[in-house]
C-alpha cells in the first residue's frame, strides 16, 4: 500500500491509520506507516491531533460487554469461530491503540519510543490478519459476530497521560492476555485445532515483547521524573482502570516482560 504524499510525519501517519474504518485497509495502512518510518521517510514530528475515537466498520456490531451473547462450547465449529472472532476484534482494536499511543504521546519520548511502538502496531496488524484468515478458513470472517466495545474505554480514560496509558494498556490489558492465552491454546489443542493453537502461540510470544515495551518505557519515564515505578503504577491503575486485576497470573511470562509481582500483587482482587 502506498501512502498519500501528504503523510510525511509520524503524527500524520498515525492519524491516517486511525481514520480508516475498513479492516483490510487499516491493517495495510498500519504496515505501510511502520515501513516508511523504518525506512526513514517520516519526520519525527507530531503535528496532527489524534481522533477521540477511531473510525470503525459497519460490522461487527459493537455491544457493551454485559450484552455480549454467550459463546458456544469450544468443541463445536461455532464455539471456535466465536473465540477466534473475539480475539480478532482485540487485535483489530490493538492496531489503533498502538498508533494512538505513538501519535498522541510520541513527542514526549525519544525516537526509540516510536521505533518500538511502530513494530508493535505492525505486529497487531499481522495478528489480526492471521486471525481473520483463520476465520475465513472456517467459513466465517471478522464482522460476522458482535464484538464488545469496552477496549477503547481504556484509551479514552488515559488520553491525557502517557504514563497512565502505558500502565493500563500494555501493563494491564496486554498482560492479562499473557495470563489467559495459554489456557485458550490448550482448549484449541484439546479439540484438535492445532492450527489455531499454533497461531495463538505465535501471538503470545509477540505479546510478551509488547508488555516488555510498555514496562520498559514506563520505568524509564518514572525514573526520569523521580517517581517510584511500582507505586506510581499502582496509583495510575487504581485511578484509571475500570476493571479488576484478577489472578491467576502467568508470572513466568510477566517476569519475562519485566512486569514483576511487586507491580501487581497489591492490586489483585
């Protein structure tokens, strides 16, 4: 995908991704923006305001989390499709979360921050493409089922504070994915769907790196400001995260990402 000539800065590239509704076009734009940044063709300039809410396609229908229909058992094609669709939606929103993070807060950090989160954004686009392709192999597609609209709440809640965004999105939401994905992989393996299981194993490996990116930049920023990283993390999560930090935790994967128990033990409910 070729970007319009007017997109010559990081801010413009990130806004471009967020303003695209069509899923295929969005993932292609995400890959293109990450590529042209890597090639040195975007100025490290943040001259575009990020939209309060990204463009969304007509489907899937977005529902409050409490109104989502119950999923069928994983032993059925319908159940596997429902699970894969839910995961595809998470990855679709994660594309926007990555590019909003860069476009909204990248000017507060060195260029290495943009380097890292551009890679994350490209990863999320790849994850979405893998899951949508698997849905199509099973006779479905992204948008065929409803999806919950809770994920962007975290972005809205933390739109004014880079540290809050890092604490809540990679260090709570993506860390939660590290906790639950191994059991999801086991459930796919248990019904003989090794293709989906291998796909999720690839995704969780990348997600460890994403949580690590969030933790690393959070620690660097708090240290620069003379704040205690653990204490400030707990303050921000209590202030901005609307859910609960629930065990069981995948302590091994979290530790690989630098998110040690001292961060989250005191928050566990």
